[in-house]
C-alpha cells in the first residue's frame, strides 16, 4: 500500500465521524521470554490509518486544520543498535502525514488541540474483550488515560473504523487474493503428500515453509493442524500428535500478505478414508456449497443465520446425528462466518445486511468427539453486486 491509500483512509474516517479530532496509538511491544519481545503485530485500525508497523507511535488527525501528525517514540541508542528504528523520513513516506514530531512536541500540540476540541475520538477495547482468555495489549487503555487527562470527553470510534474497513477497496482485495492464492498453493502441496506425514508438526512445518517462500509475511494466525479427536478442540494449536493410518486431519491455515489475511480450512485423510469419515466430510461439503450460495448483497444477517441453521440440521440428520437445536450446538458449536481483512476476525460493524465488497468466511463443520472425527471446510467469500465470489474456489474441497 502506498501513502495515498492511508491518506484516503484518514479522510474517510473524518468524514465518517463528521469532523473532529482523532488520536490513535500503536500497540506496545510485549514480553516473550525473560529479556526478549514477541514478534510485533500492529493494531489494525492504527495500521489502516497510517501504515506504520512499529510499536509506540501515535497518530493525530485534526479535521479543522486538515492536518495529521505522527508522534515518534523515544528510542534509546542501545535499542536502535539492537532492534533498529523507523526514521522520520521513512514514516512520512509510508504514511503521507503532514509532519513527524517528538513526544515532547506532542504534549504541546495536545494542549493546543484541547483548546479547540473538547471531544476527541480514539479506538477503544474490542467488543466482548472481557471474555478473552489472554491479557490485552496495554496501549489502548494507556492512550485513553492520557486523552482523559487532556480532553473533556473521549469517545470510542472503533465501530466507525469497522464500518469503513468492512467494505474492501480494490487494493485491499488484491492483497487478500494474493494471500489466499499463496495459501491455496500450500494446501495443494500438503494434500498431495498427506501419506508421507507422520506427525502434525511436519504438516505445520511444510505450511510455514511454503507460505513464507512465496513472499508472505508469515501466518495470519497460529496454524491449526489437528488429527482425529484434536480437531474437536476448535482452536487446537499444539500440532504435536502422531498421525495414524486413516488419520483425519483438520487444517486451518492462512497466509498474511501486504497487511491482509487469508483464512482457509480443509480436512484431509492419511490413506483411504473410512466410510464414516467420507460420509461426515460429504455432509459438511454439501452444506458448505449450499451456504455459499445464500450470500448476496442485501441478504439480512438474521435470515442468513436462520438458513444456515436449517442447512446444518439437515447435514446432521443425513449422517444420523441429533439434529435439533441441542444437537446443532453440540456438533456445530461455532459461528458460520466472520469478517476477513487486516484481522483474520475482521469486524463487519454488526451489519443488518450484507453489502457489496464485504469479505467473509463460510466455515461449516461437524465435530464428533465420541468418534474422533472433526471436519471443517472454510472458504473466503467476496460479496459482489450480483451475488458472491469464492476467492478460494481454486482449492478443491475433497478428501
């Protein structure tokens, strides 16, 4: 993405908010082991607005002056030597902001802006974050505390960003398609060599090599390679079990390219599938194609969910599983779709209807722990003016 993309996005958020002041903070770098940090991933709204991929930067957008600033963090010479740092010149080239300023200069600027703006917008915590089973990046709350000390009122504009980001621009779709194509290529190689694998981690290693060797940044999320009963743990991530003959292996993998994620799932078998494995896979595959055909602009999300429930109950019934509401939640315990973009779980802004140029996953699955079977098939779907386009259709869904 060039600076024009980010400059345009800043203008769009100001228009979405009908003017005002917006201040966003980059994520903080987080501890990994004793004295080293995890690899850094940027806060997605911050990246969408300026393209900076470094920690601790701040973005200020003032619609009344038609100006934007990036605030450079103070980085010691020691850290510059060990970790490097982004120069002011490079940050301006990437982002297209009007000026790069220091943290000391930003304090003076904030006091001046507070005289013209009683209200400031910023991105708050993700929805339902109280239910997360991990600690949140501290930068969001740290930024809010700073803003509350300076401005009379601080409002969350996360949903406004979500509404903008839900409608993908041509350059975003290009990056997403490249991420998807890289992922498809990796799946095809793995599928062709299934019989050679002895452990889940061998499959993960091949995916990592194949994705990175094609120019992707890496994985968009921790890959899932889950054999047999492991596939019934939805976010299984150990990828360490041994594969037996006729092991059914669920793989959920997505490359990250140009700032955008792919998200694809397939379930393959080492050797020949049993009749039961093939029947469960066929039930999911039929449901998968039926559900994709539902998607079109102006389809209500509520109607979509009702239709999905009906299709999945029929899928369960076709293989002799309990197919009432209780059975549906037991054997298909996750959502059918989520948005896709910069984040692998990109918010669509809680829409009532699907809109043209939204991208979402379709991922039906049936999980039967008592039979050591878990099957999921997931594709990435673009809502088009006339219906939908399966961006990952080139990858076969077969066993």
